[in-house]
C-alpha cells in the first residue's frame, strides 16, 4: 500500500513538473522577445547619445515590433516623441508604462509631469501623489506637485509641498523656482524673490527666474529693477519675445516711449503675433 501511495505521489510530481516545463517553454519566446527589445532600447540610447536620431528611432521601432508592451521600449518611444514636440502622442506610451510599473515612482512622476504640461492638473496631481507615496524623499516630485496643487486652488497643500521640495532638494534649481512661483502667486512676494534668487545662485543664466523677478519688481512698482532683470535675461536669451515685450512695458511705465517702442518692435520681429507687444504699440500711438 505504501509503495502504491509513493508511486502515485511520484506520478503526480512528474505530471506537475511536465506541466511547469511546458509553461516555461511556452513563455520562452515572450521572454526572448522582451530581452531582445531591451537590448534594442539600450542600443537606441547609445545611438541617440551619438547623435544618430534616425538610427535610434529605428531601434525603438524594432523593439516595439518585438514586444509592444515592453515598458522600456514604450518609455523610450515616449521620450523620442517628446523630443520631437509630440507631447500628446507621448501620453499614451507613458500612461502604459505607469500602469505596467505600478511600483515605479519615476514612471508615475513622468506621467504626472506630462499631464500637467498638457493642461490636466487633476490628472497630474493624482499621479504625482502616487510617485510621492512611493518615493517620499524626492524633492523634485514634491516641487512639481506643488505647482499643480496651486493650479487646482489647493494653496495650503501647495505651499507645504513646495517648501518640502526645496528642503529635500536644496541643490536643485527647479525646486527653488517652483517654490518661488507658489510663494509669489499666493501673495508672499518677498518669499518669492528669495526663492528666485536662490534659483539664480544655482544657475546664474536662469532666464525664467529673471523674468519672474522682473514681474515681481513690476508689481512692486520698482520698474528700474525690472528693467535690470530683463536686460540680464536678454543678454542670455536675446531672441526671447516675452522678455522684449516685458521690457517694453517696463520702459512704458518709466515714461521712456522711444525705448518702449524699440522693445515692442523687436518682440514683434521675433513673434509677429505677440499680443502684449501689439497692445503696447497701440498704447504708444494713442494721443
């Protein structure tokens, strides 16, 4: 009897082993496709670094044809689309990556950031909060989350996230820049100035920080300071129509019509549809 039981157990074990082997063999082509797709993504990244954009695109296309649901291939495809200015098309890829990798804070952060860029702050906050839960020490995620919370009118949470972001990432320029935005827009101009200046310490050629400092100075009716910030910005980015328009407005406030007209005209040369410059020139033409 014992011998029969032993034989029965051995038979069951053998059948189970055969079933497992069959499952492994059936899955093997998929694993091989995933592995080959990963290799192609690595090759694409090297080609991109070397400046061979067409080669990189071809490698990613091959990876996706082998394994359409490979997260690395989908992410790399999204990065290529973003580099080409095709943000809306990249959204589908990044959404697929975030869903395929629910425990990856980077995937959630990338999706949340793109949603915010595309004008969906609610969707952005949802995914950025998930990223924060998975990686609470990432200051950049807290900083980006703060801006979109502010867009939704959640000022107190936005302030808390912005302050935490700058604390966790003290050497990251964008953390201080977003802190400046939240402070300034919530009425704390002096706090905003301090944060923008810290962003400039980390990156002296930070044009967005200079433009924000100019805007704050303008609100405080310190037009001479605003002009100084804008002139610094234009030394770095001489073809920035927004900076030229702002400079024209500052000159207009300082009763310098000739300088204002020249600045507005330069803005329109760079961007014929620049609305602020058009308004400024009409104001100058009004007796």
